[in-house]
């Protein structure tokens, strides 16, 4: 399985809902996002751009990333969004590009923000039949693209499919495979039944097992369950500690842990897992650590017994 703190969860806040900005940053989502697209009426787009600037000036938690979803780049509002973002005093960590259908969408956004937002990264939302077909090329659209996001509602409407896991399994699998082939993350679509936590647990578990890195939340109450699903449990962390300890004892030579032969891929994956999800506590002596990942966002793959 693959675990990362970069994008386990994303919570969207409408740009017009200024009173919810602070709560969004404090929600516990890995990505706190302000939305300029679907949640904003066409007549209020310019007002939304002005208001959204304050979203990025607010304090956020240490690990949370701030993001903005722009309008589609096939229309003028998307381009106006990019111009506004370039002028913001505080720049977003991420820009979500909706309705991505070719690498050109990513290239336009990256080019427009290259001078003023050189550190800003991108997530491309794949939510049309053409986007699914071009997902491999979109995922490989440049080093600033950090992942693909599957948009289930628009895709299901476009192809006339039910909004169910089974009906959209092929599209989901294509998004994950395209993302992983390009070495980027993959985020699953929201589960829209806000009060059905049992259904959310099932769908989040399926998304994790498919290979997704995380899932979008439509309400803050969904975040704890999503973060839990896309994080290693204590049993996996404890095994990672044993693998790291065995590697230290043997100089990272091949050895056996819990009856399983382990080598360098296991040592490295276990070390990354500990660095992200098991940081040392002030009252506990720090364990030896491997290479430092300053952003804490390096994905962690846990090899299985059949991997070499």
C-alpha cells in the first residue's frame, strides 16, 4: 500500500463563504481549498477572486496545504483566475485545474504562474471522457503537477453512468494507473452522502485498495474517517519499527523479520513510513532516522512478501 501525508484528504470551501475560511484551515485536512468554480455563481466570479485572496493570508496548520480550484481553462474565467492568483500577496501551495483534457491545460496554468508563483504546484481534475482517455499524458505534463483527481459526478453525467463504485471502476483504475505510471499522486472523488459514514468507510477503503492516495471530503465530519483510512494503522507502524531496527542491526543487509525475508526496499519504505506517520515525541528518545524529507510528503510504499 502507498501512504502519504501530501493529499490524504482535501476539504473545499466556497470562495463566497468567508466565515468558513478559518475553520477550513483548522479542519485537519491535508489540503484546505477555496473554490472559485462550481460553488460560485457566474455573476459573482470577480468578487470571489477578491475574497479568496484572504484565504491564503490566514494561518494554517503545520502540515496543511492551501489550495484554490480555478475555473476551467477552456473559458475566460479560468484565465482571469490565474491572473488574480499571480497578484495575491500570499501564494497558494496548490492550484486545482478542473476539466483537464490534455497536457495543455497544465502547461497553460504553469506558464501563467511561472514568474509570480514559482513554488505553486498543480493537481489536474480528470472528469470527462476525453480527460480519462488522455489521463496518461496529463499525468506526465510536467514536474509541477503533483497528482490527478478523479471527478466522478461530471464523468458519470457525461457517459450516462450511475454514480456508483462499480459503474465507475474502469475510469478510477485508469486514473490511478496513469498517475502511478507518471510518478504522481491520485485522489478519489467525494462521497456525496454526508451523513452516511458507513458508506464513506466502504468507498474510502475501496479507493485505498485501488491505489488512491486520498479522497476529497464534502463536509468536515468526513475528514477523520478519510485520514484514518489513508494512514497506516498501529500494527503496520510497529512492523515498520521492527524492520528499521533490523536494518540498523545488520547494516541493511538482507535479514528476516517476523518470518519474512526483508532487504533494502523494505528498510527504505519502513523508514519513510515512520518519518511521516510516527514522528518522535518529546518524552521519547528519537529513533535513528534516514534521509530527511523536509516537506514530509514523500509517498511510502509498503512492499509485500512477493516484491523484490
